[in-house]
C-alpha cells in the first residue's frame, strides 16, 4: 500500500501540476489515513492494559489528520500555501501533547497514576505555551525569513521534547509489551523530528516541491512498525535497575525544565502566564518529589517490618512459637563469648519429651503437635520467671535450655522446676509409666571455667539426657567433663563414670 502511494506522491511532486500543494497534501492524507487504519487495528489486538497507550497514539494521528486537512483546504484556496485562511498549529501541538501524555502515562499502581496525572498537567501546560509562542510568531507573518526560521526551530524544539520523553520512557520500561509500544513511539517521534526538519530547511532554501515527500516518511515508518505483530529489533535490550532509577528520576525534571524554559520565553509578552507557568513547574516537581519521598519512606517502613518478621521467622519455631535451633545457637554463641572473658558459669540442658513417639502413635500427629506446643509454652513460661534462662526447641520433641550465672545446684533447681511444670500440665498418656506426659533432662556446665568447647558442652548435655532416659525418665542428670566419677555427698549416689543422680522430686 505504501509503495504506490509514495510513487504517486513523487510523480505529483516531479510533474508539478496545477495546485501541486493540494495534490501533495492529498497524498499525505492518503498515507496518513492508511497509517491511522493500522494504528486502529493495533489498538484492537493489543492487551487490555495497553489500550490507553495505543489509543493516545491513534488520537495523535487523528490530530495530524486534522492539521493536514486544514493545510489541504488552505492550499486549495491559496496555491502557494500562505496559511492565511487556516492555522493547523493547534492540531500539531495537540498531536505532540497526546504523544507526550502517552510517553508519561503509567496505569499500574495508584502512585504512578497520580504522578501520570501530574505529568499530564505539565504536558498540557507545555503544549499550551508552545502553541501560544507559535501562534504569536505566525501572527506576525511568515514572509520574513528570520520569523520563518524561528517558527521552524520552535517546531524542532517541540519535536525534540516529545522524542526525549519517548526515549526516556523506552529506556526505563521493564514490561516487554509496553516496551514494544514505546519502541514504536520512540521511532515515530524521532522520525517526526528528523524528516519534517529536513523538509522545512529545504523549502526555505529551494523552490523544488520534492522535499514535500519527507512529510510521508514518518507515517510510513510508523505504519511499517504497526504492521508487525511482534517487533524484534529491541529484544536485546532489557533495562537494568540503575537505568530505571536514573531515567525515572530524570523524566519529571525534563518536564518541569521544559515548562520553565517556555515560561521564560513568555516574559515581555504575558508576564502573568510566564510567572504562573514557572510556579507550576517548580511546584509540580516539588510535589512529585515529596510524594515519591513519602512513598519510599512508607515502603522502607514496610520493608523493615517485613525484615523483622523474616528475622523472627528464621529464629522462631512455627509450631511452638519459641526460639528454634538457629536462634538458640546465636544466643549460645554470644553467651559463650561472654563466658570466655569472665568466670561466670554457663549451663546447657537438653530436655526431651518421654515416649513421645508412642504418644504420637497412640493419639495421632495432631495431638502430638498440640502436646509439643503445650510443653513448649510451659517451659517458656516457667523459664521467664528465672533470669538468665533461655529455652528453645532444638528439633522434634527435644528442647534445649541455656542457664547463665548459676552454679550446679541453682541450675539443677531450675531444671527441676521446668520438669515439674510439664508434669503439672497433666497431659494424659496411657502408655507412659507416669500416666501423663513428662520430660527428662541432661545438664552439662562450664562451672569453674572448665576448658571445654561449645559443641562438646552440647554433646555432654546430650549424653546426660540419655543417662536420664536409662534411669527411668522424668528426671534430671548431670554430666561433668573434668572427672570420670562425681561424688554427690548427700545429694545422691554415684551412677557411673561422668554421671550422678539429681533430685528426682
């Protein structure tokens, strides 16, 4: 379709029939109408959340259609194209406005929608100032070459602004379907800058009508891109995180800067409008920065809250809501470092629910979970009444207790209180010799600053726990790392190498 239309336009420009400009604008309108058809088709087949983007591009083409229609009408009554009857500048400015809004539009997220509205207001103000400036220049008459040159550079500046917005948005867009649209918008906006710029410079320096062919090329390029269901030229590009941050920070500054520059151009002609535009540009940028800063502070607070929650999840057991093995080792490491530089005793106890597998087989795993939660709560509640006592779930039905700044007898009393707290729950267990759920505990200590490693202290407590199991369960046993036989005095009789009986209560 484009090839015969371009050939027809070239023939008209070379032959130069009567009303050649009217024929030329007619060819441009034919190409533009076909491109508008392709844009409407792309709008229908695009994904739903991209409909506003393609709709804005289609409306921009409609505005250009209206502008070239006015040029055609003017050329019919003024063969030399003096533009005395109609002024298409408004529609060119509206087209640029719609392309700019498409470049700054973001429908995803409430904050982005609000900032898009703010950017749209800035774009409207910029387009209004562009039109006011152009209208004033055109009203002075275009017979003066310097005035015509200034109009040409003003159109170039407007096209540069639209191209910059489209390019920045393409560089920062993460979604592939949106990036496809902004690639099309970027190519079209740059074509709208380059080819009309070449056309305007040729018509100022040449009598030939052939440069009018440049007016077709942006729409031809856009139509070629719209004809492709998938655009492959940009697939290699994926914006990095730094790129998105930098471009996202620069884009609002470009809008405010453009508005302020146009406002300065209005001084001497309409001071009130200029001052109002400058205030709008500065205020909008400040509001946007304040909104974004508040949003990021809110996100930072949420992230810190989530981080604390994740940290709690890492060191907390889901079932019993008490500290897990990882959390215990963190505290154990800290206390061990403190113990290494002081003479304060450090006691570790391994606590295990007696015959828990049998309990699970008898009452089911749900009842087993309830039992674990109840035992953990009882241990934690009792431990909270004693300073320097930490209880954690070590794994399965096993718990670990860390006791600081207590000698043998005081640590043993704490463990006996913990054992009795579990027994006081009176959780029925038919196959237990005690009739209720009980726990056994094994203790190991670093009293007298014994030279022992952390892991060996835990291993010693575990061995003491097995001794408590062999002694009949529901009791507490000690392990001493510095002697093979422990003399109990009047507290109990010797059990064997390394072990002694505690108060079984």
